């Protein structure tokens, strides 16, 4: 699900009585900013931790806490809201609310709407480790899955009770990521294995220094996330970066260009699609020093040698039916250089962009790209990197 597809969706967020309820304020706010219509239902216990007024201010909607109140207009009563919802999320989901969801108990507004809703449902458990791991709770979670509900596993960490273990509520970004995957309307990549590369490489000069570039990995991570959302089995080979691992994606972390080449080339035969968005070093020091290079009088020259051209190597071995998508970042003559690269390296598609254009390049949350094939040229314009990734996948893979 791209950021554009957030718009006009209706998310119902059920907040149960746990200390982690405060984190849901951030989730509600960000969903609203992305264009979602957000309705919050709270248990009486949840009101002890966060006030309904907080969620009302963040969502722009009245918060429903009482099933028998007459304060709300008819269109937000439990059946109407259940019909309107595109997704229903319970977070934090306590052991008590999970038990009710598993067994169809509807004794307050939250559980009543939850039972009436036919939309996809996501349960996000948060509680003490012993409560979570109790066989009764685990059986209830298994029963929820049996009935088609999605369960986002709890994180491990320090808990409010002072214990350390599983039971911590995932961060709001992780919950939103799960919502995006569930709401992705078209699983057109179901059954396909996609290999993606992302980030920079580091080429050691000595134990202290290395050669690298400005890549942050954001574009490659967005491609992996959107491919997962569309149903693909995704492997992400990532160079050094500060981004969190992507849930539901096989992560392989590498350091140098040689490491990345080994990780990618060894997986070519098992991949249906290969998308190379990483900024791999073209050269690496020929003789990296075993000890720190100390400064001295005069200039310093470093002899370098070529690294493996991963895209070209994949292109040479590409079998019938495999799809190879490359990336080309330029500072001049972008179309000319990108087309040459596509032919030379036997790509099916190549995505070009010009670092000097506003909104494109490293470190930004946006990109301005053009997709080239042997027959076509498609300018995607300025989009967020998530939306750019979604469009690249659709343009290159939906009909191929």
C-alpha cells in the first residue's frame, strides 16, 4: 500500500487499558496526516491512561467509549462504524480484550464494533511477559488467527512492570507498517521471489577509514517494503545504513562491494526478479593497510582496483523469464547515460534520476525518477520514495 492509497481509507483503532496506550496517540496522528479517516474506540480502562479528548484532537473525530450514550450521531453507532471500517486495529491489546475477541464476547462499544466488523482485523498484544506466554493467552491468539485476524507480534524489551522480555507494544511505525501490508489492495506479486539491494558499501582503507557514498538505503528499503505488501517473497541485501529491518522480509546485511556481490550472485538462480537499488562502490583500495595510516608530509595517493559489476554479472547470467531492474543516478545527460547502461548490462528496465534535480537523490524522502525499457520511457515525476517504489513495481512487474 503506497502513501497515496492511505487516502480515503477508514481505520478504526480500539484502545484497551494498558500503559502503552499513550503510544497510540502517535499512530492516530500519523494515520490522519496520511489522509486516513480515523475513529478511536476506548475501553473504560483505557481512559485511565489516555483521555478521550487527546484522541479526539488527534483524529478529528469524536471518541466512542459508551455503547449506550446518546451524544453521538446515528452514523457513528456500532453497526454503521463496523460497516465503514477498512481495517480495525486493537492496540494495545490486553489479555482480557484478546480473550473477548477470540470468543466473540461483545460487552462494550469496542468489542461490539469489533465483532460486527467484516473488515481485516489486526491485534497488537501488549502485556506482562508471563501473561503473554500463558498457554491460555497463546491459545486465544491462535484462535484469533484461526478466525482470520492478523496478529502483530509483541516486541522484547523493558516492560512497565520492571521485567525484561516479550510483551512490549511495537512502535507506532511498526503498527502502521502492518496496516499498510494488510490494506494493500492488490497482491499481484504473490508467489514471486524478489531480490532487492539497498544502501552504500564501505571499502576499507585501513582499520579506521573507508571509502563510501551518501546513499541511505531509503529507496531500496521502500522497494522491498512495497514488494512485500504486494505479496512477494522478498530478500533485501543491504549495505551499512541506519534503517530498521523490515518485518516479513529476509534481511541480509553486507559491508563491502565484494560482500554484496557474493550475497546477490549466489541468490540469482532462486530469484524471479532482481532490483538493484544499492549504490555499490565501483572501486576499492587495492592494498588496504593492516594498521592505521598516519599522516605525513606531502600528498597521499591510494591505488584502487575495480569491484565486481553486480548488475552486469546478473545481466550476463539472466535466464529466460527473469526480470532485471537497475538504477542509474546521474548528474548530467541522465537519459543518454541511463539508456546506454540498460543496453550494456542487459537490464529489462532501468530507473534513472538526476541528483541535481530538486527532491531527487540521497537522503531525501522523495525522488524524481524515469523508468526506461527498450520500448518505453515513463516519467514518474516527484513522489515520496514509498510511492515511487509502488509505481516502479507496478510499471515493471504488474504485466510482466
